[in-house]
């Protein structure tokens, strides 16, 4: 009886999640985050709005870095245009952004300063070169203490073509979209990296523009579509001291599939 009641409670909770009014609210400079936002909007049948800066960024990498650093050093974040959407009209807000300097892009800093999203459920989503979902989610929790910050979704810019399939799983797993997915298995216990594992890591990571470190141990799992790796990696932090990170790599089971690193968690 208890199991039946628990199952009914879960189903009721998911059904309520489907019925909630949702907004996809995002900032995108180069169009990558926009691509993810539009896929979310499509799969959710939600409303959507792009956050716009009064003085837009150039879209050029180095110029954005320089301007972003000036803003962060001065504490003067970019002005943004008023939103057309009325936040109070929505139950769940999917909040999207590229990762800058390890956290959400500066226009989002302006947004969360101007609007507290009190009582709203916020689902972060982001695009990045290597990682930043975990750090940006933690930053949102601190910036919006009166909002409910849920587990988010992130994808590397280099893998944005995989977003549609991953978003479908993410939305179903977390009760935002009808449908079922098989749960992913846990990674195995960490074991010392062997030559074969090291070759997978190198093929996935060696072309990245910055050094990612040396893998020490690895856990693995098999899914219906891929072999996934969870590498524990030693590297140097920005301060020059020894650092440890976790790097996730996936290899599809289709013929000719190559290893891809999906995220770095620092």
C-alpha cells in the first residue's frame, strides 16, 4: 500500500509539472545558447524571451573577455532592456546563459540583481567551452535565495548538435515533459587508468584549446547508446597550485563514433 501511495504521489507531482506555465528566458551572444533555448521552447511548448543588453556585446571573443573583465572588476554590470514577459505569470522559468569566467554571463548578473524571482522555480541551462553548470547553479542559489533553483542542463558549444536528444531526456527525467526514459546506470568504482583509457581521454580532450590535465583514475558505465567515462584528473589551477577535476567523456556505439568530452567539473 505504501509503495502504491508513493507511486501515485510521484505521478501526481509529474502531472502537476506538465501543467505548470513555463517561460524560457535566456541571454545569448553568439547564438549558441539561443539554439538550446529554442529547442527547449519547442519541446516544452513554452513562451520564450531573449534578454537584450542596452549596449550589445560585439560577439568577438577577445573583446567580450576584455569588456566582461572590466565590468566584473568595476562591479558595473551591463544594463539590460526591460523584459516583455511578466515573471509573475509563470510557475517555472528556464533561465539560460553562456558561461563566462566560470559562471553565468554578466547580463544574467544584472537580471538577478533587478529581479529576485521570489517563489519561482528556476531551471538553469547553459552552454560552455568546458564546464560551469555546477558553479553557475551555486551562484544562482546565492543570488536568488527566495527562488527554488532546480537541477539544470548544460552542453558544450562543440556538442550543441547533441542538445535535442539530451534535452528530451532531461525534461522527461525531471517531470517537465510527458514520457519515460530508462534511468542511467551508476558509474563503476574508480580504477587506475590503463593505456586504453588514456587513449580515449587523449582523443576526446587533447584538441581542446587549454590543457585539461592528466587522468589518474576512471569509472565507466554502459548505456543503450554509449560507453561513458568519468575521469578524475590532476592539473594546475589558475593560481598554479595542484588541482583536481572530474572530466566526463562519452563514446557513441554507432560505427565510427569518436570519444567526446562532455563536461569538466572543477
